[in-house]
């Protein structure tokens, strides 16, 4: 058989061969799968310089066994990357190295394992896994934050304030309001609660909440302000119907309802025992600290003066960029809201003036129609008067909607911003206490070093004891300042979320009311149009 073998070609003839010719053909039949595999390998693999004599050693029949082993080895090597998961991150260089290894014929019958670069793929996999874990952590935090937001938003608590009722006579008279609560929350005794409360009870609740929560950085929504003029008119009214007809009573009722619902939206304030007692208890002890001429009222006045002085004297070196930017945003928001509030109040006033003038025009048209001898014209003037009366009522309705749903809500946020400024000032005081404690500690340490230098050991124990107390004081003040800053950040985030929701509601209510008024106006004038055309 060796005599029938063809002589090997020269090197120059070898390189003239077509790349598609199979140089590894043996006398033994090759399975169809291996042929297809070799075809794919030859089409994709780059040409490699291999010794000619070593190539044609495989043509001999005696090399059938090594060739079979080699083919099986190649099949395993090709299918191996499909089974390994780590090769998903293999780069182009590693892929090219594997192709070259498959094309090379091993010198020994035992094939060498395919060389790989494990270091670089492992590093890439580690980096990718770390990035994925970081992203998962961020997503988990976002999900937790969304759940907290949903938990804050989904409070099945609806509070309404209604039925103002006057009690007493003269200057001792006061108004009571019926507070109705509907909820399915298990913390309350019953799903429906109805109690009677007077205005001083609302103020007493606010004072208790402020005393317990403001100093730790929580923003307590402010209660409606007192009105000496409004209550004097109510007290001087002769009948209850006359008292209820005063606009001041309706404004206060709506303000108290918004106040309680704002408290109910706050997760911490909702769980406060004083707030739950306010909604559940039939009778509450009378709040005497809310009177302007009481001792508590004088104390509040003194605290306000002290706070104004501290704002001028204490200057804080702000190290947190977030607080610095947020304070500027709050100041800018305060100015813009005050401008908007003034503009909306002007709009409400103009709408009421328009309603009043429309009513005057309706009366004049009715008077003219009564004196008109022409029947059709008289009837048309009467219908015109009725149409203007309807339009006057519509203007009044739009004015009230703008006042209660827009102007008053903006006014509430202006007062809430005032509360935010108070919380910021409490943080400044906390920082001042921390810095004062550190200065006192530094002075005591200087005194200790002087006593040690002078050899006055009799006073050292007392000074060292004071140093330990001051160190504990510094640590406590710093922890209080950090906790206060963290709480304020959370409260500001809740404030921003609620503000966006409320202002969205303001815009929707304002636009819906405008559309409704325009549609009603069109209906009114379309109904009057046949009467105008009927005038002969």
C-alpha cells in the first residue's frame, strides 16, 4: 500500500491549492456530520502555516486510528463551548485562539487541550455581576421607596367637618363642628366616628403635636389662624341662621377639614395618640393654653421673639449642599406662592364683582321689561333678566370654587413653608449646641494641659471628669444633629410629593370648573336665543 501512495507535492504547489479543497482526505469514509463540521471549520478558520510533511502523514492508512481520535476530539472541542456558561463573556481574541487550535494538527497522537484565557473573562464576569448586584440593590431601594410612598398615600381615612353650630350668647358664644371619620384602619375603635369639636380643640391638638414632633424635625401642618373680626361678628349675631350665613364660618369649616386630612396623610402623626383621641373621644378637656391672653399665650409670644433674635444672631456654616440648595428653593417657592396667592385672590374678587354687576344688570332688565308695552319685547327682556340671573349664580359658583379649591390651598402651603422654616431654624439651634459643646470641650482640654504643666494635680480629677461629660455631650449633640438632618430630609421629600399631588388637583379642578361654566353659559344663551328672535 505504501507503493501506491502519491508523492507529496512541493511547497510551492501546496500554497497554490484552493482553500476549499480538502487536504485531510483519508481512505476511510468520514461521517456526514464530521464532513459538515469540517466544512464549517474551514470556512470560518483563517489559513495557518503548517509543515507539509506533518500534514500528509495523515494520508497513510496506518494513521486512521489517530485521525479518528483527532476527529472525535475536534467534535468534542467544538461542542464544549456550547455547554459551558462561562464562555458567554469570552472576547474575540479567545474565540480566534480556539479556532487556531482546532486547525492545528497535534504532533503526538494524544491531542493537547485547547488553550484559553480564563483571567480576562473571569474579571469581566465579576465586574458584570457586581454591576448587576449594584443595579439590583438600587432597584430594591427604589421599590422599597415606592412601597413607602404607596403606604403613605393609601390611607383609608376620610375626615369631614360639617354642621357648624353656635352655642352660648354674647361674648361667651362659640361655634362647634361635627367631625365625621370613616376608615377601615384597625387602630381606630370603629369604622365610623362622629364627635363634636370647637375651634379651641383644634388649636389644642396642634399645640400638642408641635410640642412632640417639631423638635425632632417633623413638619406639622399648621392649624387655621384665629380671626378676631370674624368671631366678633359671629358672637354679635342674634340668631344661629345669621351666624351660619357669615362667610367666615364656611371658610373656617373648610380650613379645619383640610387641616385634619393633612394630619391623616402623615404616617407618624396619624399614629399619635392625641390625634386618635381627637377623632374618637366624645369629650375632651378644654384647651386653655390657646387663649391669646393666657399664660401660655404670653410664653408663645416670648418664644417668637426669642426665635426672631436667634435668627439674627446665630449664623450656621452649612456643610451639606442639599440643605443649602433646599433652603434657596424653599425661599423662592415662598415668594412665588405669595405672588400666585395674591393673583388668585384678585381673580376671586373680580369674579365676585362681575357676579354683583351681572345681578344689577338682571334687575335693570327686569324693571325695563315690566315697563315695556310691547309684548314680545317685554317677554324677551324678562327672559334676558332670567338668563343674567343664572349667569350671576354661575359667576358666584366659579368664584367660590376658585377661593376654596385654589386660593385657600395655596394659602395653606404658604403657612406650611413657614413651618418648614421653623424646622430649619431648629436644625440651626441643634448645630449651635453641638459647636458650643465642642468649644467647651476644647477649653477644658486646654485647662487640663495647663494644670499638668503647672503640676497642680489636686484639680486634675475634677477637670478630667468634666472632660468626660463634655465628650459625651459632644457625641450626643452630634448624633441629635445628624438624626435631625435625616428626619428633615425625609419630611421635605414627603412635602414635595404631597405638593405635586395637591397642585395637580388644583389645576384639574380649576380647568374643569372653567369648562363647566363655559358649557353652562352656552346653554343659557342658547335657551334665550329663540326669545330674541321672536321679537317682531
